[in-house]
């Protein structure tokens, strides 16, 4: 039976990960689809978050007892008080509940949450499923942040991350970057927080003459990357297991790529400095995240709330914060945005 997908992204997914060549139309469509998917996801996370508050009994006791925030868990008795407090703070920020003049919690009965059909031609469903996985894990966080079923650790749960890193959203990002930079045989790339899927993709674009260095804190993700890149290895591939904060980069690169990794960085300043120093002048740094805090009209609190289940998560950044940090360190740069979540910085 032949299945006809009526939207481009699914066709791209169906093709080999690294042989597909993007056309400009694909690139524009992919960028729009990526932004759209995150906006849709933001709303879907709100629905999931609201429903979880009901399931966990939080809104029920607030309605009945109007407790002070620090008293909610004495009414519910969950082992992880910190997680429950985080839930309540997030629900206040989202306007689902509020503190009255006496500091007691009440339900905001005017809060409306709308579920709509997505625009299917722009919707990257598999990335939404990735967050479904995360929201379902929160019931274990009620017991403890270190519960063994919270399968989000880059080291111990590398197999699950390998699947997440193969979603159409992340594949599209790699294809957009390759197209935008016009990657070609002979280019030098440093990939910060490379994971298990990016190495093979970028190596296929720049080899045999290019050079690829991937750095990652997860030995297990690098092991998978090593198996995938073996057939390309002519001595110019280097996969290094370390925290990028401790990396000593000796070579200079044409491009430094940091996709979906900056939010795990213990220090924005150290990451930016090391990435900029690794570039030739005229070289480009690409930073991608689901969004930057100052460019997107979404429920940032929800992305933060669910990402806190991953102990590597630090925080999302704004473009302004990144650009101001670069300026304060004295770098001469030009910058441009490809989408709500992709920033290109050229070192002058
Ligand atoms: C969401 S994955 C993104 C992987 C890859 N960049 C991609 O787009 O497919 C984040 C990666 O950053 C790595 N990571 C997190 N903190 C790191 C750090 N301090 N130094 C190096 N790698 C880090 C994780 O192990 C993981 O592979």
C-alpha cells in the first residue's frame, strides 16, 4: 500500500538522514514548521499541565481549603515537596491559580485553555510525542527527582535520547543549517553537545577533506555516534567526551554549531567564549534552541517546568542575553536570525 504524505516535512523524514538535499523552499517551510511546532507544543503543554494538576489533586484541595502555598502538600502528602512547590509557582505564573490578599491560593475560574487542530502541513508530530514522554514522567517526580523511571539522563538514557535526536524537528534543523551554511567538502566544524545523530549528518556534508570535532558530556551518546561515523573515519573525526566548559580547543573552525545544548550549559559566558575563540575570523557560530526567551510568544514557564525533570537543564536564554554577553567580552560580530530559535553569529 502506498501512503501519500501531503506535507513536505514527512517526506524529508522518510528519506535517508544525510543524503537528502534541501531546496530553498524546503528550508523556508522547515523554519516556519519548526516555529509553528513549538507554538503548538506550548499550548499542548498547558493542557497537559492543567490536567496533571487535577489528576494530582492539587486544584481540588485549593478549591476546598484555600491553603497557603506551603500548606498544599501537607494536605496531599507527596514525597517530593520541591516538585509540588514548583508546580504551584508555575501554575501561579500561568494564571491558573492566584494568591488572594491574605496569601491564600484560589482557583482562577476565568482561565481558558483552548485545544485546536494543528495546521497539519506545518506540524512535526514526533517532537510533540517527545514532550509527551516528558510530561508523563512528572508523576515520578512527585516521588523524587532521582526516581529511576525519569528516563531523561543523557548518560544513562542515551538510547532514548538517540530516538529523540532523530525526530523530524531536529533533522530539519540540521538540514536548514547545512543549507544555510552551504556546507561543502573541506569545511571544518566544531559541534558542541553533538549527541549521537549530528556527527554523521555533518560529516557526510564535509568529508573526505573536512574536519569534524564533536564534544559531548555523554560517553554513551558518543559511543553511538562513533559506530555511525566509523565508515567515514579517515583520521579527521574527533569525538571528545567532556563537559564543554573544560574543553581546550586548539584548532580553528569555519563553523561552530551548538544546537539544543545551550540550555544545559552551566555557564553561558564560558560556552560563548570557547565557541567564539574556536572560530576563524569570518567564521560563523550557529546557536539553536526551541526558542529564545525574547522572540517567541509561548509559555516559557512550561518548557522550563518540564525540562527541570532533566538534571542537566539550567535555563533558556534570550537573544539579548547572548548578544550582550558577546559584546561585554569584546567580540566584534554580525548577527542574524533564521527563526524564533536559530541565531547566526559571524565573527568579524
Ligand atoms: C538535546 S541534545 C542535542 C544534541 C545535538 N546537538 C543535536 O542537535 O542533535 C543536548 C546534548 O548536549 C550534551 N551536553 C549537555 N551538557 C553538556 C556540556 N556541558 N558539555 C558538553 N555536552 C553537553 C548532551 O549530552 C546532549 O548530547
